[in-house]
C-alpha cells in the first residue's frame, strides 16, 4: 500500500459513517450527553424544552396556569431560530404519542367485545386510548387569544420539510385533524369584501390572490366594482384574515376570456340584465390550513347570497385556468404537436394544430383520472363540488402565466344547481361529467 493510499484509508476510518450521520431521534438525543453538529439544541436544552412542553399539559395545573406556560413557549418561539423551532416540532411530533400499551390493550378488548352488549363502551375506550397527548397540547395553545394564529403559522412553516423528514408527519396530521374541526364551516362567517372595506383587508386580496395577479390599486378597484362581488370566509379567531375568497363577475352570458374581466377601463356591466355569475378566481390564503376544505361550502353560500340579491341570476359558472395541462401534454403528446403549439396565437381557427390542442385538452379534462380523481387540481376541485366541464376557450388567458400553464386555454365549469348530486355520483363512478361540446372535441 502506498503512503497516499494508507493516508486515504486512515482518513476514511475517521469520517463518520452514513449511519452515524443519519439524524438521531429525539429519544436518542434526550439520552445523549453531546449534540451532533447538525442539531440545534444540546441534549440538556432539549430535555428542558420537553419538560416545558409537558408542563403545559400537566394535569395537576389549572387552565390558567397551563395557558400562562403556553404563552411563555409562544414568546420563546417568536424569537427562536428556524433550527430551534424545528427541534420543538420534533419534540411535539415524536414525544407526545399515545401510550402503545394502552392502545394495544384497548384494541384487544374492543375486538373481543364486537357483537356483544359491551361493544359500544369498548369502542369508546379504544378511541380514548388512541388520543395522543399532542392533541391536548395543541388545545392548550389554541386557548390563547393568539393561539390559533400561532398553530396555523407553525403548520405553514413545517410544510416545506415534510418530504425530507417524515418524523414531522405525526404533528402535521394531528394539526390537520384539529383544524378540520376548529375551522368547520359552521364556525365560519361569509363576508363581502368591497372597495369600502378597510384598506388592510383589501391589501390582503392583493397579497393572497393566487389565480390572476393583482397589478395595481386600479386593478383591485375594478375587481370590486358595482358589477362584481368578492366574498370570503372568516374565522372568529382570525377576524381580519380571509381564509379563502372568491371573485365573481355578474354578466349576461358565460364569458370565454379573462381579458375583458381584468380590463380596468371597461364600463361596468348592466346589473339589470345580469343573468350569469362567473367565478373567475378562488384563492386559499393560509398554507397552514392545507387539507382543510372550504371551497365547496364557499361556493354554495355565495350562490345563495347572490340569488337573494339578484333573483334574475340563473347560470353559475367559472372561468378557470388549467394549471396542469401543459405539463401533462409534455409527457403524453407527440413531439411534433408540442412544436406546433409553441406559438398558439399563430394557429388559425381551422388549423390542425389548433384542433389537436383542443382535442388533447378535452381528453385531459374529460377522461384522465388518477385514483378516480381528475388529474388537474382545479378540475378536481370544481368537479368534486358537482360541476361539469362545459366549454374550452381558446386564447382565453394570453398572459405569460396562462401560456405557461395551458397555452392560453381556459375552461368553463358549469354549476347546474339541479344536477350537482348527479354529477358527484358520476364522478364517484369514474365518469367525468362533461358537456356535449367537450365530447365533440375528443381526438
């Protein structure tokens, strides 16, 4: 062995192995004396932080004292570094789990009680056994006036790390479950957002608009004009934050392009002739509420509200983007077609390239499913609410974003109020509800 080879081998023996460099569980770290380089909290600090968390839910302390301790932890968190915050998440996720011995015993008792008079009571005991102390910890935080905001922000922060660290999944799933209860539609208030609303609220529309970027105050004023309506769901613990909002244009027909709707110089539509409500933008605002569904209830409530104000409204439809189309086409359409579609504005109405693009888009929206659900996320939302694919619109969104997503195509989803349940049933059976005009485009 040459001296360089000997030296290289010696250095490799000194390097920590891949196994040694793997992240340690909080259980391992709590028993350790020294921390690894990638760990924010030392074992001693980690043990103290765990004690502080456990003290918040100590059954021997009052709600008032528990709330004070929760506030102290929230104050610490506000100034903590991201790595220290992550260690707190790991403690909440890994150390506040249901007692496995108790769960196993309750499960066995329930299994033995099935079919007997004691079945219901055994089921209750089993359900109680599976409730983790983590849930009580979240409840104690939520009791604080700013606690719900605190928890929603925590979950928003950890979303970016879930794929790389599965240890955080337990905390994420617990939060999603709790939020689904706390943010049930029965606790939400539908409020109209208008130009006369507080400036801070109008600014939230600009900040959170996710479909068609708001370019200026003139733009937002146009979207809140007399022929428009904007509604949001609000929660009493987040009174100044719309959880989701929808922008609506009142018209006399289903529109085929977003351009006139965003034209700041266009005159307002005549409300006396309005027969159609076009939902042209729906935006969720809170990343921390991912997985908590508001949209179907929002649309239902908005339709009811609009009908009360404008009894002449008979048609409720969307003008929606198709965000997944271009990516799907890149994987499935022939290369020669993709080349033809690079400049869709140059394709004549009767050209084969235009017919082909519309045909592939119709197939994408009307036939393609994954695990029984439409591929496109916007289609998944509206079709899941009982709408049907009504019409494809050429050059409906000529913006850079529209071209990048779908070569400028947009789609109308129709909410036929008498057929919503029928459409949901069809979708559940693997059949996407579509209008005849969409079927006619199939290749």
